[in-house]
C-alpha cells in the first residue's frame, strides 16, 4: 500500500480476477463494459449474470484491474478518451480527482435524473459525489462507517474500560500508555492512522480535509497541530507498532494480540474473521470512534464517462441504477462482500439486528448504521491525494528527524499554496 493511502480499503485484499469476462452472446460489435477493481468486480459480475437474460442481444464484460492500476487506467482513459468503458467503479479516495474534473457525465441532467434518488441514500454519500456546480457525477453503492475495534481481553488485563478509549483522543492515548505498560501490546499499528482521523474529525462542515470551501490550504489550522502533537506523543511513548495496514507484520500482530485497537470501516470485522486473524474471534468489540467522531473508511461509486459511446449511455445508467438502487442486491453484497449499503432502504433489514459472532455476539451493525447516518460531508478537492502525501511527508519529518511541528505544517502549507498557483 502506498503512503498516500490514508485509509485502509477492503478492496486491497482480493486479487483481481484478471482480464475481461464476457457474458452473453456476441450480437453487437462492442460489449457494454464495466471497469472495476477487486471485490467490486465480483458484485458487478453477479449482476451481469442475469443482465443478458433481461437484455438479449447485448454483450457485457467486466474489465478488472488491481486497485491502483484501475484508477490510473481510468485517469488516462478519461484524459485521452481512449478505451473508455461504459461504467466506471471509483473508490472514495479517488473520487475528488474524478468528480472535480470534466471527464464524468452529469447524472443530475434530465437524461438521467439522479436527483430524484437523492433522499434514498445516507446524506454524506450522495453529497460527496457532487462536482463544483453541485451536480451528481457518481452514484454511491457501499460505504465504510468508521469504528474503533478493541481487544476486550487486553483492556481487562490493563484495568481499562471502553470509555477510557473513547472519551477523547487524549484519553485514547493515555489508555494506550497503560495498555503498553500492563500488557506489552501496542495501541495502534501506525500513528499515521491516528493523525488522519483527528484531522478529518475536526474538519468544519462544508469544508475539505486539507482545503476550505474557497480551495485555500488549511494545514496550519489547530486540528493539524493537535493531530501532529498527539501523533508525536504516541511515537515518543512507543505506543504504535510502526506496521502498515495489510502488510504481513500487521496481520501477525493482530493474530498474536500485540495490537490492542484498530480504527477502520465496519467491513474490517469480516476481513479479520475470514482471513487476517480468525483465531481472535470473540475477543474484539467495536465502539464509535473517540469523541463521537463519524467518518467513512472507503466506499464505492459508479459513474459514466462523458465521452463514452452515446448510444450505450442509457443502458449504462440502467446498469448503475441496478447496482445502487436495488435493495436486495445491496443486502446480498453486504452479506457476501461486507459492502455496507449506502442505500437507506437496505439498512432496515433484520440482518442489521443479528449478532456478529466474531465480535462476541455484539449487535455491531446497528452501531455502524448509526455512524453511517451521522457522517458529515467532507468536501473533496482535486489535490486531495497530493495534499495527503505532503502532510504525511512532514509528519515523517517530525517523527523521524525532530522537525518542529509549526515549521512542518508551515512548509506543507507553503507547498500546497505554491502548487495551487502553478
């Protein structure tokens, strides 16, 4: 995982089901094409199995690439108008780059009428997909309501309770010191996760993580100072294991009870249960993030390239509606792929009331549902990924080389201002 990935994604786990998969009969020159990445490609293929029966004579295919390769290929395709698919799957962290460009179709236009579905989704999900003019350019499918995963056995051993972790970010760090002293376990895999979430948690409504509503960099604001100061405290006290999410040493530490907490989307429960640390079943619980912070870790959107084949746009739009508005399909994807539905109608199913065995029978889906409905809109910016890399580089300068925090933030701010005026 590259350093620019501030939030983990379940899509990084699966290997791509390489190449293109054709479904249906070859009766039209070029097939209706969906470009996707791992796990999302499985959902699209499941839908397309029945598509050819409902649309005889229309060939379909899913072109699947690994996560970063997919988004790079789509960037190139949109800028050159070459090899454009009819439908593109996009992950949230890349959405700003695409939504704020001019390559995606305006789905709010009369030909599509996406606005009529707006009330059907959790509010932040649909508003995240708007361009500068306020038009919807992508439809949300799944989201990752953020939560704090913690080991009940380690907390008990350290004489701590859940509220010691969740009361405030400062109390979370203090609890980490006690955990380390009494159990030897680390509080968190990497301090960067903590920095990311504190920065996001303090974002004013209607603004972006790095830029305000006028597009001005906000790196020297108090939330960045607080995030950097707490990150430095965690590192100085040796509370982070310095392992990156999804790497083998991280998985090994989870298996062996060396990490006391993990901050991620609700889908992480399924990933830990199924492959990362199945042997730890029953020892984990989830809580809302400290200070009742609500944010999303990852999520999937579907869009139509503006310059894709005009004669297939309505078919593409029909396909997107089936991928995003079909309640049963959303629930099936939630059960099989941990794809938490952005569709409100899919959130009132009895499945949400069922206990989650891996989490000791906790009714965790209700907690994730509450989080999903309270996540604020954080405005995306086309320089989002670059800003993330700049801030992470300066955090490394603080942690590794002792650079003063005010200087580090001022340098990051200056670089973003310079980039914006190029």
